C-alpha cells in the first residue's frame, strides 16, 4: 500500500505540472468544504488526489478502459472530457486499491454529478469548481455561495458549465442536466 506521499507522486507523474497544481488546489478546497459540511476530510483528500488521474491519458487508453471493463459505455457517445471521471474511479480501485465506494463515487461523478449526490460527491464536485487556481467568469460568485451552501454553489457551477456548453453549441451530457435540476430542487 502506498503512503499518501507516494500516492501523490504517482498521480502527479501522470499529468502536466499545471494540472497537478489544480489537483493540489482541489485537495485544499475539498478539505475545507468537507469540514464545513460534514464529510470525511480524509476521504475528501484521497478523492481529490485521484479525481483527475486519468485526465491526460490518451483517448485510446481511456476508451479501452470504458469498453473492456464494461463501464458506463454510454459515455462513449458523449464528449471525451467526460470520460476521465469514470476511468479515474476505475483506476483508483484497480491500480491504487481504493475500495471505499464513497470515494470511488466522488471520483466517478465529479464532472457530471448525479441525482442524489452524497455530501462527499458534492464536496469534490464543488472543490473542482472553486479551487484557488480556478479563474473563470463567475468563479468568485460560486466561491461566495460555497461558504453558505454546497447546493447553491453547485447549482451556480453547473449553470456556468451549461452556459458555456450552450455558447459553444456542444452536446450536454443528460446527467449534467439531471444533477443540476436535482440540486435546484434541494434548494427549494
Ligand atoms: O477535469 P476538470 O477540468 O478539472 O473539470 P471537470 O472534470 O469538471 O470537467 C471536465 C470537462 O468536461 C470540462 O471541460 C467541461 C466538460 N463537461 C462537463 N460537463 C459536460 C461537459 N462536456 C460536455 N460535452 N457535456 C457536459 O455535460
Ligand atoms: Fe475532472
Ligand atoms: Fe467539475
Ligand atoms: Fe479537476
């Protein structure tokens, strides 16, 4: 079993330095959010370290994992930037021995979310939006919402993603919309 430092070294070796910086930011934000909203900060940190592990794998390698492991291959019908979440969860389990389903699901749903997200899933998904290195229009608004409500922060995050996809005339993964709607209902 790897120590935490060995885990970090192994994951950071699979991505460019700027993406590892992002990962360190997600670790930091995820721990803060976990403590604020009652998720396990140790699990949050492990999920954060691994969440983008497969992000820079080749398309072929990601596709192979999705096909051969009979993972959610519906993803293959949608944009490639969605694939690394499912592939990352698989990798966390098989290569890094993570057997905690909560951590695996936080990795698996960090991009799309899902209906009925757990607190840990919300923490990782929101940390991914607001980590200190993120700089996109509206990020400070999401950060301020995140101080009071996981759900309000996430709705604003998903809204910004959906806005961007609409502006670029890209396909929206249906689960992204379902997640956003579910979070809106939780706000009511
Ligand atoms: O991996 P990160 O860049 O840290 O962030 P992420 O995993 O949240 O998102 C990865 C990419 O996925 C990002 O460029 C936006 C894109 N994305 C998120 N939701 C959807 C999506 N792309 C499409 N086509 N449809 C979606 O619903
Ligand atoms: Fe990601
Ligand atoms: Fe995200
Ligand atoms: Fe990320």
